C-alpha cells in the first residue's frame, strides 16, 4: 500500500505548491491600483534591466597556441611514414593560421587522388556558382506534334522516381510524379515521350572508368536527366546503376502519364519552339555539395563539375568540366601544376593531383584570405561522426577533432582536411598513398591521428 500513500503525498505537495503560486500572483496584483498605476510597494522594486541582445557570430580558435615546429611534426610522423603498407606516400601539413608548410614528402609529385578530387570540384563550385543555385528539369510540348511530351534535362541527378509518400534518396528532391501531375493539370493527353539529353556533350563515361562500376553502383553514364543518381532502385543503398539513365527517366514519366514505355525515345533534334508545361528544380547547391562530400557521391560530383563548366562557358562535358574546375581554383591562387583531371569525382584511374594542390585548397578554406571557400571546412565529414568518416577514427584522439575528405580506390588511399593538434593549433593536411598494402587505409588514418595528438609547438 506504500505506493498509494506516496502518490497521495505527491498530490498534497503539488496542491500546496499551486496555492503558493496563486498567492504570489495575488500579492503581485495587489501592488497595482485600479487605474493601472503602481503603488508605493511596486515603486520600490528595482528598475527592469535592459533586455539582452543576441549577437551570433563565428569565432576562430585563438592563435595563442605555439606555431608548429617542422622538426617536431617530422619527428612525430617519421615512424608512421615508414610503414610499408603506405606504399608510395606523398603529403603535406600546413599551419592553418600562418599558411606555413611544416611537413612535406613528395608534395609536388602528381598522384592518383581518388575521391579527394572532390575537394577541388567543390572548391571550384564555391568559387564559380551561387550558393542557392538550382538545376531545372522541364517538360515541353511540340505544337506541331499533338500528344508528344519532351522531358528536357538540365543536369539534376537528384530527380526521383520514388512515390509521393516514399522518402527520396537525395534530400528535398523533386519527383518525376511532380512533373506528371503538372502535365495532367495543363490538360495534356500524352501519347508519346521523348527525352532531350542535349544539355551535356561528349562521352557519357570518362577515360579511366571501369564499366563494371555501373553494376557495382559506383557511377552511372553521365546524362543530363536521370533519376536518383541513376539508381535502378530509388532508395536502395545497394542499388546498381542504369546503363541508360536518361531513357529510364523518360519511361518513368511515361508510366506516370499512362503512356506505353515502348513509346519513349531520345530526341534527335531539340525543340526550337517547344512550349513548357511543367518544371521542377533541384535542391540548392549547398545542399547538393553536402550530400556529395559526405557520401562521396560520384554522380553528384560529375554533375556539379558540369555545372561549373556551364557557368563559365566551357563545354558541358568531362573535358570541359575538368578544365573549368582547374581554371577556377587556379584563379584563386591555388598551384595546379601537375594536375591531370579526367573527371570531377576521382573515380578515374587516370586522374592526377599533387598533395600540394589539395593542401593549398584546404588551407585557403581554413585561412583568412579566400572567404568564398570557407564553407568547404563545414562540408568535410567529421572523424567518427559523419559521412565517410563515421566509422573511422572511432575511439581515437582524432574523433571529433578531424574533418577530412576521404579517397579510396584499389591500392589508393587519400585524406585531405583539417585537424586540431594537442596544443589547440589548427593544421591542414593532405596524405596520398598509391600502391598501398592491405592495411593502407588504417596506416593512413594513423598519420592524421598522430597530428591530433602532437604537441608540435615550437
């Protein structure tokens, strides 16, 4: 019976508390006269303080920590650099505050960067594009061909085949069903669908890509309209990619409009006098960059590289995007000597970047001189916390203190990012390992962890 008595006691205490609050309110009310003027007791109260004013801002880590010593950084990394599982290792470490190089090994040697290539693609996008930029997918009709609708791609790989109540693979993506609804509301009775892929030019697969990567789900042929990044299963992590993503998008629109998918074809000549009857837009650039960097999304990286090319008037192709990306970061003062890019994602085995180029991009983002690149720091995955680093650096001193873009191909491991060392000094770093051994990734992670535990001040 004790529980009942405890509950009753609680009720009594609560009742007493309520009565006390009511009494206090009555007392406060009593100090005011009927016409709203305060009594002598009220006038005795201290004056009301000035309201607090919030002033939100970002504050850099103080520079009171000693500048890192090249000798101490070298001594800290030396035993780890000797690990044979690192294969051919190049790298560079820089003091983010001063921009001074504090360690380097083969930093000017072009290496296969794998997905750290996405750091350069992201930097070019931040330099060349508006943060809120979106990509448009439209549906057109031909006045001379009643019943025909044309799905015209604008380079948005996030457009989704998922149903209206199903979550999409990419956040806040438009759906093919949205376009179909607009076509019906426009009073169009569709009988055939064509797909206009003319926004992109050149080959759909980059030099150095393995077509098997399509089956493995790493990439899709780059076409200017596709669904869920070319995935054949819109929300499956293990989905293979389509070999014909543009036509698949057209077939999905046809199905939504009740048109026989066999009546879907690719446009031979783009419509000159087409009438737009439907349109949807992609998420804004910053949202797409975050998805790309955290998931290391190859299709998204290629799309964004082409977006840069389009913005600066270069061919919207693999070659045009690569030249546009390198030109943009070069204009920002980044040394791109030795760089050879065949794509924007780093999937090509023919890509080459130096540790110097990658580290200069990161240092520019972390330093004071190029504010347009500053969002890059926030786009890096966090060690032990997010994206491709969510399962790395767990239970290490680097967890939460390191942010970096990863890169992984057969025999290649790379990292480019920032870390706070044991003295509170912010360092930028790039490590690229080619011809790596079986534990190459773990060995590379050990290098970055060593920086986080280094009290390397002079």
